[in-house]
């Protein structure tokens, strides 16, 4: 039976409509001024109004105030045959909803549809970047740029999409904006920020990492000339961009992130050309470092030193802390930092725990040893289960294996962290919060994390005989710990004077060269009356 042309056309329209809804919750068209001219799909769910009311409204009503500039920029910059997206946008809040919802928006300008832009909007965006923070101009805060990019790199890897880091210098922009009236200056800043957002991967945007110097992650095939032209238009035709493209083509997101941090440091100091000069070598070095560290883990090519932690009242041994040692010509802190940057720290923490578990199994029944666990490791999915598996061969040693949580990166989800800590404590492990006072989140940690021990950062301890203010602060911190039933340790105790002061303040345990330097084996005798000579400029710490 023959099918009429009209029937074939109708079937094709239905097929295309089905394909559109396979990738979006709402499809619609807007004209050159952003007025919605056509809409199909979950209009009421996303726009908060019936389709009859949505058609004829401006599409900026769909999004929150912080994203209206982005939509305006898309209309102005999208050329015939061009596609942008998916871009992460915050949807406008609709009563009675109060929570901010996010969506993914894609736009396409069909050459045959002059003056119309085809749009597809889906509810939801990567959850890991829901809580990004922006300045008033729409740019990411520079302090959160690398953490946001870390998520973007993982998203790009999952999608199989090559990306690059673009460094954009808009020399003279700050001076030009300073000479404008307030309204024009604000509008110019917002247009520049929205242009950078529209050109970035997922629309998450760029950051002004230094005056007139911006950084953004883009798809590897994105046009540099087009971005430069759009930025010139956004700045009122006054500024010509200087750019450097840095391919993020290492073996993993962690390697790319490490190279990117290097490039940003160079960029802030020397501009785009300076950052570009050594970038390829940085990528190559990062790949080599990753291979080297993995080989070291596989071969067990590291050793542990054991530093005693003693009771300040009686000076008897309480436990040892296991300190990692690598190449004698390099700092252990540098190697640990490398492991963290390359996302290999969890594997290393587990390797150390296995070595210590063996030492406890072979040692005296009263022997106790503390192992450092990075906050990054603790929060990694499956890490706590793997850590408990380390002692599964003899669960009786768990009460003698202490874990010190190190604040090398801030723990963002404290309730989840406390659940993980609770699992370790329920198994019999004692949990210590390391370097207390070194990070801004220390008091929050005490509020939310049920730990057994707090180790006070050595910088406070060493300043006790020279900074009376620190004495007062520590006095209250120690009293707070005592009220919470938390044991305190003073680290980096170097002299008899510091040992006496910490004891007078109520600290229970002490660690440092005054009591004993790190030893090749977890064996200890009564400490000498006078402290051993201290190596000039050295510090004994894990990372």
C-alpha cells in the first residue's frame, strides 16, 4: 500500500519529535529577542505555567537572575548552523518550591529557520557542581575554580569529550571599566562573564584568576577566533584578547588537574605565553610521576619510621605514629602531596595500614601505632570498607591501630564523614583529628565529628613560649576537648620548656624530638633528660 507524501511528512515529524524528547524534557523555539514562539513537553513542570502562557513570554523567565545574561549572550552570539550546550543553568524558583533546581540547556540555530533558535531543556545537572559559587558578575570565585574544574574533567572523561584549558588575557579591561559609569561598567562586566560562560564546557564558566586574566575549560574543538571576537564585542570593541590553548590530554583527570594548577600559577605571574611555554613538559612529567608512584606502591619501595607519643604525666609510651619515608634526598611531604594531586593517596594510605597491621600482629600485645589517613581517602567511596579489610585477618589488633585524619583537603560533607568515622570506631579503632587548628574548619570538625583524640598543630605548640595569645587560645581549646571527652596530643614538642607548658595547659600526650626522634622499629626506652640535637630547618610530619 502506497503512503501519501502528507502521511510520510507527518510520520517524519513524529519521528523527529520522538528523537527530540529522547534527549530533553522541553523543546521550544525563541526569536531574535528571546520571545518563546513554540513549545512542547514538560512546560508546566519547568516553566511553572501552561504552554499557552509560556508561548509569548521571554525565555529569561525560565532561569534565575544569575543566568539571564547567559541567555542574552547566546542570542547575540549564536551564528547560523551553530550549536551551544549543554549548558548548566539555574531554573527560576516557582512557588511553592524553594529549592534551586538546575537544568541542562542546548541551543541550535538552523540556517533554514532565520531568526529562530531551537532549544532543548532537561531537568537536572551534575550534582557535584550544584553548589558552585559565583561573584556578582557571574564568574566563578577563583578559590573554587580548580575544585569545580576537577568535576568538569571527570564529567568530560565519562562523556569521552576532549577538553582544553584556555587562558584569556583581556589587557586593559579593568582600567576601561573603571572609567565607565556604574551601570555601563556592570553591564560590560556581565557581558564578558556571560560570553566566557557560554563558551565554556557545560556553561559552568570561567574565573578571573588575576586582574584582566581569565581561565576556562572548553571543548578541545572550540574556536579561539570566535571567542576572541565575541569578547571584543562584549567589551564594547575596546579590548583585544590574548589567548593560550593548553590541551588537557594526560592519562587521567587527576594528572590534567595537576598540570592545570601549574599552568595557572605560571599564568598569574607571566601571562598566557609564560603558562604555555612549559605546559607540555608538565603534562609529560606528571605522567612519569604517576607511573613512578604506582610502581613504588606495587613494589613496596618505601619504609616507615616510628615516632613515640608519650604521656606528659609520667612520660611513659602511649603509642607510635608511623611516618612514611621515601627517597632520602626528597621531603616525604612532597611525595605525599604528589599522591594527593594524582588521586593515588587512598592506595598509599591502605599500603601503609597493611604494613602497620603486620607490625602490630608481630609485636607485643601492648604495642599501639597510629596511621595517617588523608581526608580525601576517608571520603572516597569504598575506602572505609577496604581499610577494615586490612585487619580482617585478626580483628583483635583494631584497638591498637589508630587512625589520624589529616586535613589536607577540607571535608565538605561532615555528616557523611562522621558516618565513616563511626564505622571505624564501631570496629574498635581509635580516631584522631590531626593538625587541629591548622585549618579554618577545625571547630566545625569538633562539632560534627565524633573523634577520640585531637592532635594540636605544632605551630601553636612551638609558639607557646613566645605568643601569650596562643596560650590563651589553646587553654580554651583544651578545656573544650576535655569537656567533650576528647584526648589531646601536642606535636612538635622540642624543649623541656614547651613540654612543661603543654602539660600545665592540660594536654595529656606529647610528641616531638624532645621525647624521641622517629625510629626504624616501633621500640622505645625512657627518653633522655635533655632533648637530642634538632636538625636545622627540619620538621617531622606526615604531609
